């Protein structure tokens, strides 16, 4: 009997059909996904001399897809008329080349397999895969110059022959997870940037303000804006600026709309109203530094969406030396070795990835607290990972905030003992972000990983930034290098993306899978196989009845693996 999987891997052109199926999204909402709740059939796309024709082999469903469904054309990565040119979602994808354009035959060949860094830029414009470019919720697609020769070169990353389809597709979300722990932040004023120094009512000439780094011959901003700065400091800054070639402008009104995309905003004095008014002027990777011996009188309303997407950071010092706001406690993104880590909203697919990584890495935390409002998800976390945690001498605690007495007691004990060294927020809820920050330990770091929209405000006690040198950072997406690192760790067996899988289905089941994702039906990832026979979304435990020979090959009777995948494809390929 011919091995269907071996035939599929050969990816010969005579295997390809004349028609192919895609899931078009014509606008916001599930009603605009497909036609009559089904994918549509189109002609197999034609490819040119500089193109590749690829087959999508597996595609993970991501909560970012739900954002596309919710926002439609208002999504910041979509800038086209979706009714005329619909979005085909799916960016967690692995693909096989089945056709090579004449000009590319020296570089590519039929049967090569790749994953794609979805955040594709061409001439500075974002053409993300599964957003502007046709994504993995389709059987076949054409890969052109934007992907093969974009601003960062090729966005395709080759995978080994023996690497599984699912573990390859899930490199993309896993890369986002590992990227969250490799964030780098400046430790001084940005060289060549724009710095804005703002004096509040607490600032006066009685405070001996100085800048010992970032404002000298070797490193200094190109532009300096001054607002209400005490006379002595202002005179010193202007004199130094003239010596080193910094352009100085006066901004009498801090609400001035002409000042935008500022790299560094330095506020003299702890004035919450000033912080709130000037923060929107920060540009990408902007840092706001507070220099104040006195505390804030109240909490501050902060755009946590821009902490996440724009990588804003807030730092502070009680010293009169402005440079120390940056350098005294450099922003840490790695988990503290042997420390206490809290995963807020840990029960979903991404939360499981963060937990798995925290347990599996060398020199990880000593205690990990996972919270979620679903007992079923928490129990699945416990069963899946308590053995691994025990083997690594990690204290794993699972708590449901809805069980207020137990939750309050356990969390109160941790707060009384100093709090958490690391808090990873996976729930995009402003009130949850605000509350979580109150548990930060001295020099603790809270990472707003959840994709809260820009403009989402949460109140934070910035006195923790001054008194405890606590930090709030954020993260979004991954780079080509992050993807390559995660693929290396996958193929080396260091991290295992397959453990994230909760359910599988065919292309026809993608809408069902997306609804399940929105409703938090499954504790892990739903993966779609675009080229198999019809299969509704099927959880791994359900395979025991539906596909018993596949279930028999699951690792530990509960986890997806390459062996189970091969058996699955031998049965399910048409």
C-alpha cells in the first residue's frame, strides 16, 4: 500500500488540484467569515518567475486572529477594502514548496519546508502574513518578493526534514513567548534622539539636579525640549547643549501638539497629572523618567496598550542625578533565578507556553503561581506540568481568584513575604493589570504580555518605581532571529511546542476552531490541517474514540508528538 504521508512529502506538482479552498474574511465579525459559514473554492493561484507556490501544511489558531475578526478594517495592520480584497487569516503556519519560479530555481526546490516570520516589512510598510498577505487558513498560496526579499531579507525560515508540521507551525507563537524574556532597554538618554525635560511644581533650584551620563560629547540627544525647568538646571543644560551641538527648544505649554515621538521624557517631581499629560508624546521605545525625592500623591493613569505595543518604559530615581533613573536598576526581562513568578491568566494556550518555558529553562524561578478563573484549565495545567515542576524543584501553585478565601490567603502570604519578582500578565483586562502591579517585589518586573489595545488605560502606583525600583514593561510579536532561536530550541529538543496542542481539525473546521478559541473552550492550541479530509475540531482525549491508533501514539497518553502526527496524516490525507 502506498504511504500517503511519503507521497504528500514529495510535494510533486501532479498532486496539486486545479482548485483550492480558502477562508475569506470580508469584514469584522464571524458572519463575515467565509460564505454560508464555509470556506470558498477558487482556482489554484498562478505563480510567476520570481514567486513560489506553497502548500500550507498546518496552521495554529491565535487570539490575534480573534482581534482581526473583532476589528476588521479598523485593525492597525489591515489597510485595504476587505469586501473587495478579503483577509485570509493564519500566521502560525508551516508550508511546503510545490512550485518554483524560473528565477528562483537556484535557491529553492520542490519539497522544501519553511515557517514564516509573519511580521513582514517591504519598504517600511507592514504586510503581515495572515493580515495583508494570504495566510494559512488556505490550502495553497503564492509567495512573492515581499516575503522573499523584504526589508529584512527573506522571511522564510527552513526547517529540517524530520521536524513535525505542528511543532514547526507553533514556533511562531513560541517565538513571541521567548522574545518576551529577551527584551533590551536603554540605560541612558537616547543618543541622537529627542529629550524633553519637564519641571513640575515640586521642582526648584534648591534641588541640585545633574546629568552624569547621556549628555556629553560621546552620547547626547540631537534635540532638547525644555518646559518649566528650574533656572539653574536650565542654564547648565543650555550651556552644555551649545558645547556639544544639541538643538534646544522651549515648550512653555506641555500640551503643545507640535512635540511628538519623544524618545525620553524626564519629569522633575512626582506629579501624576504631568505624567498623564506628557506620556502620550512618547515615541516607539520611549522612556519616561521621574526624578523626585517626594512620592506621588495618587496613582497614575497609564496607557498600558502602548507599554505593550510601543515598548514604553517608566523608570525613576529619588536621586537628583537624572542619569540614575536609567542606570541604577537596568530593566530586566529575564525571570529571576530562584525567584517568585506569577502568570496571570495562565490557563490559555499562551499561558501554558509561559509556564512550560519557566519550568524547562535552566536557572528558572523557584516558585510559579498560575491563576485563572477556570478550574478546568487550572486542573489541566496542574496535571500537565506538576511532574515537570517537581523534577526541577519548582513549587507550582494553581489558584482561582473566584475562590476568594483561598486566593486571598495564599496571595496575601506572598505579598507579606515581599511579593513577586516577575509578573507576566496574560489577561488583557485593565483592572487585572492594575491589581497585579501591587504585588511587585523590590526590583520586580511586570510584563504586560497580553495584547491590550493602544489607548487602554490602567492605574499604576508609580511610587513603586521610585521606592522599590519596580518596573512595568510590555511585549508584542517576535523577530526573524527570535523565530530562528525557537526553531533551534525545538529541533534540539530544548523546548517542545507540541505540548501546547489541545485540539486538531481540518480546514472546514477553522471557523468552529476560532469560535472555540474565543470562548476559551480548550486549554491549549487548536491546530488546523488545511489539506486533510474533513475533521471537526477534535480534542486530543476525543481521539481515543475517533482515531484510536493516533491516540495510542500520543506522548504520555495526552500530548501531541511527531509519531502521533505521522499516524494522523497517514489516516487523514485524502
